[in-house]
């Protein structure tokens, strides 16, 4: 079976499973803010039509300036891109022919971008039984590679590694001349996030990736940014296509940067619903990852074969993300996004029905 490599677009998953797609479904496979886009974006949408008649600014000067003030770095250290996927692709080109270590399980785009650029790809597998990074073993591996990818918060587990861990990793990477790429696509879902941007001041071989599509629920508008020292960023910029970021995306990004109340509302909603789900899973003897963000891994500990559980959810219109293409998970877990109260009412009904069948 050829499994879809990403969440969302559930019709492809139903096709792969040879199942009819129910009329009513809830897609838990895409880790997007359940609140939807900020009201500012919805209410001012008509303003965006005036932008389509002119070429966009290829430097994203205004958005870059706002990000510079927000992050406390120079504009020359920021590169706005057409979503995280484009930025990862640009980093892959920078690493052409290099030895790359990926902390797994992780977002599949890292490996795809590296292999397209003839990199030698190695894995450092997290301990998913104890939910540990195995940092000591990771540090030893750094001397043997040119670059390492770390997804923090980790996708698909939802685990978050503190600033101290990143600082230790950055120092060791600097010692061995290893490029450290930290993907923070979900950083803004962390309630007590400690910024690692200050590490760029003393770590010349570090790249921080950010996405704006997850928190602000705008995946159809591809937008993200990258931060690094000026010399490194200049090399990355050489491969970036002209006008890769459209004017509508830039303007929406500018609006979203002022949405601090919206972000706080989101964090509190996710926290409340995550605790509610975890309480149910503990009572019903499901195993879940210690997530800090808006998604988590789930496994039924009472069954040895996870596929019937997966198929049952799909048949009931509850669409999880499979983990067949996550090294270290190999399909044994399902990843589900955290949504709102109504969606979870239906999800827990289906989970309860499965448990009754299983008992």
C-alpha cells in the first residue's frame, strides 16, 4: 500500500485504504489551530484583492521588518518563505552532498529534501518508550555529520525540549562545525516557551525555522520564515526563487503578528482540551505521548495490531494521521490534532464505541 506522506487531504487516505469516505468527517490529521484564522484576517479579507494586480515585494521588506522587531534580530538575519516546505527545501540545497543526521521520529520533509540533494541521511532515534531524546548519544553522533535536524516541539510526539537542551546541542555543534537546524513550526503553542533566538548571537552554524500557517490556521496561504546569521542566510537566499511569497500571504502575515490575544486564547483552549482528552485516555487505558502542543500520539495498549483501530476510526469519519513513514514509530501509533469541544465529543463517542468492541 502506498501511504500518503502528509496529513490533511483525507480523500487520498481513504483511497489508499479502499474505503468509502463518509459524508461527515472530522480531520484530526492536520495540526492546525481549531479556532480558525484570526478575526482580523476574516474581517479585512476584501482589502487583499487590491494586491493581486501588482508584483509582490521579493524581499518581503515590511513583514521582515516586523519580524525583526518581534524577534530582536537584524532584518538581514530573516528570510521569509513560501511556507516551511520551501524553507526546508532551501536548507536541503545548502546541504547538497553532506552527511545529515535527523532526530527521529520527525517531519518527513527533512529527509525528502536531503535525499533529493544527494545527502547521506542518518537517524538518531528517540526513545519513544520513555519519551526521551537520548541526548548523550546524540551529542556523540554530532562529530560524524555535517548537519543535524531537530524538530522542537517534536512532530509527531508533541514533546518539547527546553532551551537548556538546545543550548547544549548548539555548543556541541559549534565545537564540531556541525550545522544545527531547529524547526520550531509549533513553538507558539507552548505555554511557557523560552526563545532560543539568542543562541544565534554566538552560534554561527544554527538555523531556526518557523511556520505561520499552524498557529494562525492559514495553511492555504503558504508562509514561514527562517533565521540565521547573515553569512549563512545569504547562502540560503541564493537558491530562493524570485517572488516565491505572494503579496496576500505577506499582508496576512503582517496582520497576524499583532494577534497576541488570539494566541493566548488558542493556548488556553488547547491546554483545556488536551487535559480533557488525556483524562479520558487514562481511564480507558489508551497510551498517549506527553505532548505540550496541539497534537499527540495515541495507541490502544489492549491490542497488538493497531490497524483495526485505525480502520475503525476512519470508517466512523474520525481521521487520524498514520505513522507508517515515521522512523521509530512504524505505524504503531496514531497522531491526532487537538480540536474543539464539539469535535472531541464525537471523537470520544467513537473511542468509547471502540473500547466496548475491544472489551
